């Protein structure tokens, strides 16, 4: 009997208590406290079975931009085939990836606000898939609901109106119970939205605008991605072994699919679109020996004004749009992006080497965008959601829950009205939880009872909470009626039922 059926049947108190303690037995890294001050992430570390390469040898790859197969009026049409591919990630070894177009990361899609984007997906993988455009204001039938699947050999269109400001979005698998292993095997890619207002700012562009997808992985002896699946075929639940239900942490840091890569830069400004696409690892990024990060955008678009950070605290699924100015450096200088939450090899991410002097005409204006501020005066409903381990003795259902309830497609926890603003109080217990809400963009009103932290400015779709943390969010429900999900973006927590439905009515 698989875990989902066992838990639904009730089991025994002793057995559930044993399951509830399995995370600690697996060697959880420290997680607790508040204000993002904790080093480490919820989860257990997988160790690679092969020697890992020395850092800063592989050049940084840039995912190719996917071209539309046709344009028809106001619509751009794309085609993607999901299939098994082969990649040389570690020297001398071949890694099987499950990828969009067989690559990891998948190709980048670039859309324009005001034009409809239609992506036709073909599934040539041996398992069902569901595609979620993370951060997209999307109709429910195209949002990648966890049970809205494309079966093997199947196909379907995803239609994105994208009536939203320029932003760094990303697309990834969202199959119920198996998001963790399927994203881990490669099903993730960037989807950028552009608009005229952003174009007019004069920000770094072209080769000086670089997406950075940061992930952590472990490798098996044959070079394959090592993931602790109960069933490697991913056809029976659960998708992850008991000992890793708190999260899967790898020992090798990849950026755009390359281990600890190096990028040559000139003495100019670069725009980096930073995405944490790891299953469970959280990063505190810093440029050792380099300039500060100048943040220009958050999850869902530009900030009102640029903000300088000496470090970036980035949880799973969050995006930071930043500019880094290398003009104060000389050819030959090396600047290392480090992870202050890491240990050993995971304490380094990538390196920049200043290779040449160049002229720079790009700018970072003091005013970036008109960002509307939501008001508490407009709130029509307040709701509270607690993300925590389930109460095994009282409920006998699951390890990870929302308001003590495991995910069920048939259970609705909230019914907000279209066009209204609500206040959601989100609380996290037991370990760190990054919370992602589909459809509805939000602004952080309070964080742990204080003013919002330095990394929560602007429009967000994901907010990170430490153990015991609380965030007060103002959400605006616009665009569509229908059923959507919100969940922890620690993918192993999500797969183990830490997800819930809301329905816009």
C-alpha cells in the first residue's frame, strides 16, 4: 500500500509518529528562527556517488530563446516537445534529462504584453506531465492544475493572455505527487514578459542581459541525477523516499545546468535574472570581492526604484532581477558569487572573470515603474493559513498540511470574489516554507509583525517564511474565475500534500 492510501486509511498512531520523526533521522540541516537569519534549508543532503569537478571550469551556458513557429494577428504560437535528452554536465559522463525540447534548462520563451502566447506541448516522456507558468496571470484551464495532465504520447495547447507587466516568469512541471522528481530531472525553463515601459528605461540588454537558473543536484555513479524516489519510474506514489520528505538537497550547484560555471564579463553593467529553481535549497547570495546587487525587479515585475543589496536571500521559486556594475574592476579581476547558507561545495555558486574593457551606454534610472500600492482599507476578507506538519494523532493523514488538511482536489479552503482585495495571514511551523500563490499577485504588508523585509518589495507570487514565521499579505484577485492552488514551494513538501485550493467566484 502506498503512503497516500495508507495515510488516507488512517494507519496507526505509532506508525504515523514514526513517519513524523523521519526528517530528523535523515539529518535535517538547521532551520528555525525568524527574519531569514537561519543558515540552511529544510531537507536532507544527498551525496553524489562520483567525484564532482573543480569549480569555475565550465563556461556559463545560456538557454536558447525559442522562436515562434508562426504569428497570426495578435498571437504567437510556439511548440515544445517534452522528451528524454542527454547532457554532458559532469566531465566524462552523460546525464539523462527529462527536458523541454530535451534540454535542461528548457528554452526561454519571450512574450510581449498585449500579445497572446500559445504553447503547444507534446509529451514524449514515459510519465504524465502538467505545465505551470509560474507567475502567469492565467485562465484556470491553462494554469497547469496538478491533476490536469498530459498523458504519455498526448498533447495540448496552453494559452497565455499575459495581460501583466514585464517580469521574469518560469515554467515547470506541476504533476500532483511528482513535481519534485520531475523538476529535478530537468523540467524547468524561463518565460520572460516584456513591455514598452521597460524597453524605454535603457537597462542592460542583449548579451548583457543574462538569465541565471540556480539549482542543486546530486549525481549517481553513472552520471544520472540521483533522486531518492521510491519508484524510479515515477508511476506510483509517493514520489520521494521517506527519509527525504522534508526536502531533497544536492551537493553540486548548477547554474543554467552547468556545475559552478564561470562567465567572462566586460567592465560594464549586466542585468541578471536570478531564479532559485532548486527543490528545497535556499540561498544567500553575495559577490565576494565584487560590487553590490542593484535590485530592479521582484517576482512579478519592476520595482518602483532600484535598491542596493550586499546579499540576496532567495528562496525556492523566487526571482530577483538585478544589475551588477563591473566598471570598477580591471581585466583579470575575479568575482565569486558565494552562498552564505552553503557548506563545502554548496558555499560557492559561480564566478565572473573581468576579461576586457568596453563602453557602456546602459542606465539604471532612479525611477523604474509606477507600482500601485494595495491598501488595507480595500480588504473585504481576512483569512489565516498555517503550513505545518500534520497532527498525526488527531488526523492520521499526512506529514505536511495547510490548516491541518492534506491536499485534495475536492476541498476548497477559500472563495475570494473576483475584483476584490483580501488579507491572508500565512504562518509556517516546524521548518522553513516558501509559499507560492497561483494567479493572484500580492504585496507583503507585515513580516513577523514588523515592516516587510528587504527582499519582499514589489509584486510577489512567492514569500519565504522561517520556522515560526508569519507574513501578512494583501492579494488582488483579478483576471479569471475558477479553481487555483497555493502551496509550499519546497517541492517535496508540495508532493506530500502541503497544497490547497482556492476558487475565485
